[in-house]
C-alpha cells in the first residue's frame, strides 16, 4: 500500500503549535514509509479564512522543514466536486433536505435541556413527502442537507494510537448537516463532508490528526461507507496541554509558530521538541535529533494516549543545545535579524568578521536567539549605562588608578592583541600593587557598564577594534 497522509489546516489564524505538531507526526510517518505528505488548505469557511493566514501557514511549514509532496490544494477551488457528491447522496436517498428553522431547532434544544438530554436533531424531516417539501418551500423556508445517521449503528475502528474505538450512531447528534442550501441549490458544504470527499479523492491512506476530531471520525466513517469508498486508517494524536494540565490555548500566551520564531527558537530545536510532544524515540536517552533521524524510528506504538505537557524549560534546554553547537557563521546569520530588529547598526568596524567574533563570545550563554540582543548592547551603543554595581566598583579605592594605568598602556600599544591585553593587566597589577580581581572587575565595569558578562579579554578586543575601549576607560575614570 502506498502511504499517503495529509495535513489540512484551516487558514483562520496563524500556524498553531498543535497543527504544526500534527504536521510533524504526519511528515515523520510519511518519510518513515517512503510515502507522500500532502498539504490541503481547508478554506471553506469564507468568513474566517484569510490569505495572509494561508501564507503564514505555508511559511511556517517551510521554516520548520516540513516539506510537502503535493499541494497546497484549496478546498475553495473544489466546490463543484463537493456539490456533485451531495447530489449523489440525495439521489440515493442517503441524504435529504431539512427545512427546520433555527427557531424550531432552538425550541427543540430547550426541551432537551429541560429533560437533561444531550442536544440532538430529532430527524423530523427525514421522510418528508414531495408535497410537504413543496409547502415548506412555498413558505419561503431555506434548507440544509442532512446525511442520515442510523441510531442503532455501531461504529468501530482500530485507532493506531488509542486502540479499538466504538461509537454509537445515537451519540452523534442526529442526522448531520453536510451542506447549507442556497437559492441556487446546494450551498456551502461543511467540514465533516468535504474532508471525506477530499481524503477519498486524494487517496489518503492514514488520517493522522488531533484527538479533538474523534467524534468527527465516527461520522466520517459513515460517509465513507455511504460513498462506497475504502476507509483509511486513523491515528488520533494526544492534545498539547499547558503545565497545569489544561489544553494549551491563547491564554497561555504563545501558540503560533511565528511567535516561537520571534522569541528566538530555532526551527531545528522547535521541530525536535514537537516530535517529543507525545512521542518518545526507542532509545529514550536520545533527545536531540533531526527530523530525518526521527523519521527512521517513528511509529505509532510509541505515541502516548495521554495529553502532552508543554514544557518551556525543556524547549529552552533543547534550543540552547542547538545554539551552543551551531557553527558560528550559521549562528551569526540567525542573530543578525534580531540585532536589526533591535535597531542595531553595522559598519564602521562592525563588519562580518567582527560580528562573528562577537557571536563566538556570546554563543555559549545563549538560550534563545533574542538573548543576543541584551548581551550585545555594550557592543553596539556608543556609550554604556553603568549599573549600580558597576558604579560602586568604579568608586572603589584603586579602581581609577588601575584604569588610568590601563589607558596609558593601551594608548601606547601599536598592535593590540589578546596577549597584549593580558600583559597590560599583569603589568598594572604588578606596578600599581593592586589585586588582580579589582583590576579585572574595574576594567569590566568600565568597558561594559556591568560587573558580570562574557569573557573580559575577548570583550575588550572587540571594543578595541571599534575604538570604544579608550573613551569608555576615560569616562569610567571620571566617575571616581
Ligand atoms: N481543518 C481541520 C483542522 O484544522 C483539519 C482536521 C482534519 O485533519 O481532518 O482542524
């Protein structure tokens, strides 16, 4: 059997982490089996669908490296296919026109509520005579198309994640609406219907999607049967939960892939993390891997039934691992847009080799790419603002003496280098009879405005190259 899977996002918002994780599982499964991964945009909800969301979704998949083999197909361009299928079901007597008004439906719901019953349509228009239909039409009522669901049907499937699933027809809310009607005949077809038509048409072998679709699957299986089509295999993946164990939602802040990108997560770390959200590789100690490696090992036996908790600390850890082992030129390419967004300007010594040196200096301290902005401030601004601790340091006895001696030494140095910097410090310690710690801390406070930070000698070298070390030493001496 050729494995064909699909991801079918609705472009009613930016690419959501849940959809992206479902896409990851589909992609892994397709690649594991040498099958096809298909992208379908479910844009039948004309009011809520927006082209900019489609663009965001495609961008997000590209960024994550989830390349697709076919598509994107757009449901909005396939309406004729759906209408034809509705006609077929109507002609076979498997679907019918229902003229129940929204007021009547509301009244029905109220009665059911009063009796503590689950809301369901009572199938009242299932067997209308042509005369009754004509009378409703004469009244000017509009209609919807409903698909018949037998209450006594049992629907069973073997879910690849959840095992045997059983539903009763009577639990599906009565005959289901598959299309709205319009003046001209069959109107807007609805999700549960079009998804089946498309999955049949696109020869989807496995439907892999979130567990919030389980009830839809039961309905959809009945549609496959009615349409005489082969029923695909189903895998319902666990939901993503927040740390409190509730479904991850907008209230949890970040949910769109582009937000994670803006926060400075790399695509590789994020995709790696999403792979672990509900799946565990056979060698459970191995947590850092590429999508290709995961694809070799992926199967549904190791996908959890229970919801997967979204753990920011774990994602941060993974991201830092990727950043710490990334080649400098690649990391520089990723950091530059963050510097640009922060308004930092380049040139006048801040050319590529200098930028790469700065990245080397910071790389091991990064958790997210955006961290580079705060850490690089002393290297991009003309002057530094002193922290309270730095001011205190500069006011310590011996501090100004040390800095004056350093300034004199560096000003007379024709070729500044790492060795020269170290020699200057040693010489000042010796000649001024000062503690090395005091000299180092004062130098750091003068150069960076802070008493903590990355390697001091390397920071000094970088500032020297853009001629900022001497003015900062002068300013710091004046503080005393
Ligand atoms: N458009 C649906 C969604 O975004 C797709 C569900 C499915 O995969 O069938 O949830």
